[in-house]
């Protein structure tokens, strides 16, 4: 029975290690996703400002359009 207990304890430790590694991968993936989403939002903001600057519409016209 002692041999079986060691085997289970080893399996538990391996499972804990697997969970720790999986969490680290998950955290890294979430960080990457957040960075990419931030970068996309910044690109969209820049694109919007460029379109606004190149537009023949006034600020008031654009604000009215956006608030409809």
C-alpha cells in the first residue's frame, strides 16, 4: 500500500506542476491578447483622427452624426 501511496503522491505533484505551467501559459496568452487589443484600439484611434483631419465636415457635423 505504501508503494501505491507514493505513486499517487507523485501523480498529484505532477498534476500540480502541469496546472502551474498551464496557468503560466494562460497568463502569457492573456497578456499578449491585451497588448494586441490595445494596439488595435490605438490604430483605430489614429485612423479615426486621420479621417477627421481629412474630412470636409465640421466638428459639429461629425459630433451630430456620431450622436445619432
